[in-house]
C-alpha cells in the first residue's frame, strides 16, 4: 500500500500539484505531450487529443441478446474475435447463437485497426427460431423462458465502440440491432469500427460566450484558477433554461432529482437560489419528492429521492426564506413517511434501494442482480442521504417551532445501524452495500460518494473519519466512484471518475483539514477542466481520458457546481448555518497566495472577501478591518462589508492512499445438485470462499464443495479471491434443492383468474392494476410459530428493466396488521410473459392458520401515478 502526502516542488515555477502522470502549474496543465495554457482569465488553449483516437485494438469481445437482455450464454462467456482486416475490404464473422466462438486469432493483437474498418456479423439464429416454433418459447442458459410473442429483436453488445455492454439500452440503439432480411434465420449487421469521432478531440480554445458579471468575481495570483472559475460560470449560464430551471448538462435536458440536489448543495444555492428553488419544485408531485426514472420502474427500487432535502435545507440556510422552509418541510415529511412504509428494513434499521447516483445496475452490481435484488439491497450512500434527511427534518422542525415526530431519534438509530452494518474496521472505511436474498452480506468495495457523505454529514466518528481519509483508494487521475473495478464492464460508474464525486470527497478532506488530500482532489478537478476545456460529466479512471466512457456530456451540471465549490467551500471555506456564514479555508502550501472574491451576496449583505497565505487554520479574521474572535458573520449583517483572512501558514502532514488500478475477479456462477456445489474457474491462482446463510463456512482452491449437515433451508454463495486479497462479488444465491417450499397458486384465492399470457404455472394468474384494485386474501397454516420467507412469481411488462416509472407496489397484511410493502419491478417493455420472482421478505406467523391480505394503500402510489400493474402467478413460502 502506497501512501501519499502531497508534492510541492522546489524550483522557480513550483507546481500546484505534481505526479507521475500530470502536473498542474499556476498557469497551465501538462500531461505527457499535451498541455493546456492560460492566455488570460478569459482565454484557455489546449492541444489535448483523446487516447481513444490514437489506437484501436483488433481484439474484441461480444455476445448477442434477445430483447436487450444478457441471455445468449453464461454471464462469464462471450465471443472473441480479431477484426484486423488483413487485406480484406470487410471482415466477416459467422457465429451460431448460443455457441461460444473464438474467431481469427492469427493476427497480432498489437496491430491497430485502421480507421473506418467495416465488420459484417452473421448469426445463425435458427436454434432459437426452431424452439419458438416447437415449444412456443426459448429457454436461456439462466433458465428464463423467452416466449415467441415477446420476441422484439436480436441485438449485439460488446467491448469496443460502436458496441457496448449496456444490454438494457440495446433496444434504443439502432446500430445494435441485427435483421433477417430474407427470412433464412441468419441475422446480419455491418458495423464500422475505429470510426472517426470528432468528439474524440477537444476544442482548441475556450473563450466565454456569456456575460458572468452578475456573479461574484474571483481573482488570485494563480491564472489557471481564475480562468477555470470563469469557464465554470460561463457554463453555468449555458445550463439555464427559459422556464427558469437548470438543465442537467449539454446532452441532458430537463431536471433530475439527484443531479440538481447534489449541485444545489455544492454551490448553486449560493449562486442562483431562486432558480434552484424552481428546479427543485419541478421534482415535486402531490407534495412528495419525485424519484427519477430508473431501475425496475424507479421508486422504490431507486430510493434516493430524499437527497432533495439536502438541497432544500441549503437554500434555506442561504436565504432565510421561511415560506420556503415551511413548504419544503411538508414535502420532505410526506416523502419520508411514505419511505418508512416502503423502503425501511426494520430488522437492519436501514433503508432499502439502489446506490445513490450509481443507478446503472451493471456498472455497480453483479450481473446476476435483477431489480428485485437491488430493491432488497441496502446501500451506503443512499442510507447516508436518509440519515441527513432525518437530521434536516429535525432541524427544520426546530426552526419552525413544531413538535418533531422523533426525527432526531430516528436519525441517531440510523447512524448506529450504518456504523454497525457498513463499517469495515480492518479496511478503515465503509463497505458498499448489503446484498443477497434471504441473507445479506456486505460488499467490501469502497464507494467514494458514500464515504464522503459519511464524513460531511458526521455519520462517522472522529477516528473513523481519519481512517477513511487515509485508506479510501485514490488513483492517478482522481478518486474512482468504486474500487476495485468490475471486470468486463466498460467505463462509466465502473472504471470512472466523476468530478462531482471528486468534489464531495475533497470537501470531506476540507472538513477534516487534510490539506494533502485537498491538494490532490482540487488538482483532479483542474486537470480535466483545463485539458478538455469544459467540465465533463465523467472520464475513464484508468487513463484520465474523457472518451471511452459509455456516455458523457460537456458542461455537466454537477461537474460545474463541484468546480465552483472549490472556490467557495475550499479556498474561502464557506459553510452556511441557519443564521450565520462561517469561514474555514484549507489551502495547501503549493496553492499559497492571495485570493479575492468580490460582490458575494449573503442575505442582505454584499461581501468582498480576501484570504492570504496557506494552511489549515485561519490565524486572523477581520470584518471591516476589525479583528474578530470568531470566523463568522451574522445573517443580520446588512450592506457592503469586507472580510480578510490570514492563514496560519502551517500544514499537518497527513497520508492518503494512492492505490493501483485494480480489477476484481469475475463473479463465480454456482450450481447446486446432488448435495454438491460446483462452479467454473474465473481466473488463475484464486481461492474460493463458500458461504452458507451469509456466513463463510469454507475456503478452497477447488471449483466444487460438498457441504456437511446441510439444513433444508441452506442458501449458498461463492466468492473468488486473489492472492493479494482482492475479492469478486458473491455469486447468485442458490438454495438446497431439497428445501421445503409451500406453493400456493394466486388464482386459487378470491380474485378472478386470467390465462391469456403464456408462461404461468398452475391454472392461471391474477392481475393487479389501478383499475383492478380488489384485495387478494388467502390463509396459511403454519405448523409452528416463527419467521417465514415469502416471495411471489410475477410479471410486469409495463416498462423496461432500466428506466421508466411503473414499478408495481402493494402492501401485505398478516392477520390484519401491516407486515411489509411488496415490490414488483418492471421486467421488460410489453414482455408480459417474462416471469420472475420478487425479492424474499420475512414475515412472522403464529402456529395454526394466519390470514394474509394484499391490497393497495396510498403510500403504494408509484412515480407514474396512473399505471401500477403486474400479474401474480403464485405465492412461495418457506420456513426460515
């Protein structure tokens, strides 16, 4: 493990930051052969070119997809080919669907594919078509049946542009679809590889397109910082829409809940409070916060909408607007009360749902996890946001003089649960999420945004904060979203660095006065902004390049907000209170200088602020040339005033972890038959850990294991581990086939049954919708009292797996008492014969007969409001 304490060179032009990969100077950035140079505070030039445009490997991996799902072969299998043309006009690849192919390995993989190389792919799809005709369906290697009437098309995913591994978006990508024009069962497409892409080159210069004189004016003796500040204000103007809202980025119109919320906290509340309010209110419906469209039909699979509260509170602290306080308190209260019914796991004391912002499931979760699994997981960052929301509700209630319904107690309970379930003492940081089915296990990956929020929101204790800032892995070009990376998943959240996440991590370092990490973090934001001449949405963690990620955008809203936060929250150390503005700058020694901020508005005052020197503490603080004991101004201050701070020119040397780029092993795929666990190897020199019911029971170098004294309810998983201790995800849980399940057909109960959609089991199924809202009632006879596992076989074809807002939601009552909310995520647009199983929930049954009832309650309203539909096939109950 390499620890880093920051670099300050000693020459006539010392850099602000220097590493083996790039150097940031006061007036330029240099990275290898490329440089960005400041011509003036309103003029930057760069000669950077994307690495992606220089070489193109001829070795590609790909696989085919029915209806945009990973269903051709096993998760760890794909086709491999060398597409170097070798004198041919067009490379032709012939493959049979479902049969792994390795094609043309004779050409050296070191050759670069020439620009604009066409590759024709031909797939013999007759095995699937014949199965459609003979059986009415095709069964995938994962055991899922794809029915003939649900067939939407054949697509291709892969490792090299124009291919990508984003299966769920294949149906929206015309280049990814193959067609059978002559009906012979051979599907074809021709793709252009190493196609020239103008976006692989940045503009050669930046000059402002907008007048930014209405904003506070920043100046310093570091021309680069002046220019990047002005560039960011210029891009802030570009983000403004005519309707008074902020768009999300150059490529992304509209307001997104998490994007605007994280941005408002970073800096937009201080720059555009009214536009921030308008934008936030666009994400409110029925006095509740709207969850953006997302996995499985959005809320409650995605559940981080409460981050809205962090932004609303920041606006109140900046403006003191009591009407806004009352309005936002009501909205947040209504939202959290629904969430407590739907996404609070009482057993763990944690909130369920997808990772906050890391909402593209294959980028962050193992491939086997479906929306139902994600819905049942408990994520670090999302729970950090829930904690702060409860804390904010308590403080809002105090400001309003209302009797708070135990918000503070709920916040403290959640803090205790986060520290109990996520903290990894031997690593010195929090784990990523708890995942599984009947038994939950912690993924020990680091998740940077969640770690940062743990520091900023004071969920972590003082010792924990110190350990986190020392031990969370940082790479050459910045701190990755997660570490280590998932294999065979292209850069985006995985193998990605997001400037707004880097900004939050840097603010965590500022809070704990870790100047070496501040220096590293600030430089990690300055480098890409200068070289790319814009605040990009993301870039590749391994290379620092903006090209090569799944999608990207210029002037991304939260990247702009994060860059501006470096000026306000780092160099001037601004922190908003309910009735004050405090100052606690952290200025690394290499950034030493004099910084000015003119015409900064705060409540009814306008401030001219100056800070001089470097250090982690302010030694002198002057208000209107009068020395003050505290580094604070009151919200009652009116008129024009000057503030001057002199730093103590002292740095406490602290370490932080400069990690190597690391990829975890692939996730094992495990089978259980005849009392034996078996899995295919996923690499060399690996050991495998076997888990039963969430506890490790064995470690082996073999690819099989025979458990002893198997209990009927045993749930098994396997994890691969390298010699260096880097772990894969746990495999998909498998249950002892001899487990005793009680199966009840939904159509046997009190609601009318249907049978027009194929794939059901038994005699039919029951349909639930807003129009068909009767309550399903059934009884269960339990031989003994205790905990039981409950799940449902269902279908939801209201929308795709990865977007939209039509998740099915209902409530379960046991003997008339609320037991749990039930979630039936989308499984594919118009794929009503795509059947799956919900996540498993625990219920308490008494010996003898119990009455179970499923109905629709007000808090079961999804984000769509009109469509809340699914088909229920059967009920599955098992003794815990």
